[in-house]
């Protein structure tokens, strides 16, 4: 089923420093996109029995409302078109439902209240990144202002359908931010039981580079964009982590052939999310039909 996505950025917060860090990114992305920003804080209803104690670290409605008031103060000078929302729903369910109408979900990689930002590296991260109807941006704990505005984006491409979807999104993001884009194909020879002669490595890398350039040429048609292509030997997770220390944004697909785009199916994705020094955009394959395929000047774009 296809969903009509609005020019909407959704940010989930829980009161932690990390979630307000994510909010800063979300506000800047909404500004760049000319989008509406929805800020959501999930809370838990108290127990029905008088003796029921609220679990430590879980937000009640009054606490969540205060967090949203603080959030409004933070974003009001960055983006004018915003709204705050309280939700008693489970964070995963709330975010997945929102992803049916949003163009982007933004979350902090770690939290401090026991809310969904704290659980992101577990079930929520897996569920949202693999089942979301729009792309998800996971913000690390470091100061986000160090990577704003975005000037350099790295996208992992392995030739799979999912990675091509991610590549197209990376092109649009680069155009919006006025950033340069580096597209990387990773080739890991480790663990191979048999390899031909010494020239084999270079031959494979040359083939990967040629395929990568062809994919990039298709994705960048119609855009005036600085794109570089690199075929590199190495472990995809280790390479992504290394790149994250020198660039402003990573883009990966949610499914692939075991290279970059296949990372988010198991422990490797958790490693990238946990250790990346810059924000990571996870692009579910279904966004091909639902995200802004019209490019930066989509029909529902608001003028800055």
C-alpha cells in the first residue's frame, strides 16, 4: 500500500540531552526542506491502583508536557512551522504510524529517561529502521552543531535495489544542503576460502567502481552536483565508522547484498549506530514509492 507523504519532519524526544541534540538536527532539516516539524514526547499512564508505583525513569504526562515546552523554546527561532504532541502510545508504534505520513523521522541514538531514545539501540532501532515507511535519521551523542550545515555526505552503495533507493535519497539530500556527495562501494575479501592471483583484487575493485559510477550517473541526472565514487577494500562497518569521523552525514539502505545496504539487519547496524560520529540516515526500500521522488522541489515544498 502506498502512503501519501507530507513535507513533514518528525522528531521524538524524551527529555535527555541526546534527544534535544536530535531536535536541533530536526529543526535544521525542517528549515532546509521548508517542512513542518512535529515534536513528539511519549509518556506512560500511571497505574490504576493507588499503590502502583511508576517505574523509575518513565515519563508521566506532566513531565512530558514540560519537556515539550522546553522543546518549543529550542526550535521557535529556527523553524516557524512546528507543533508539539503528547502521546501515550508505545514509541515504536507511534513512530511507525507517523512514518506513514512523514518524510523523515529523527531520533537520538541514546537517551536518559528510559524512553525510546534510550532503547533505540535495541528493539526500537531495529523495528523503526527496518519497518518505517520513510527514512530515519539517527543522531549520535556528540554536539550536532559540529556537522551543521551538512557539507559532505557519504552513501554506501552495493548495487542492490535498496542501496539504489538510498543513493537517490542521498543525491536529493546533497542538493538540499548544497553538500558534496561521496559514494562508496565496499569489497571485503576477508574470509574467502580461495582467491585467484594478485591482480584479482584490483580487477574486482575496478568492476565495482564502474558499476558504482553507472548507478551514480543515473541518480544524479537533472542535478548539478559534486559526486565522487570510490571502490574500497575493507569491512563495511569499520569503513562507515571511519568515514563518520570526517563527514557530516552517512546514508545507508535497510537491505542489500551483504555490503553497506545490508548492514541494518543485525549486529553490524547496531555497531554503526552506536559508534558513528555523525548522523546516519537509514533508508527503507519502500521509500522508493513514498518519499520525495520529485526531488528538492517537490509539489508540497514550502518556500523558505
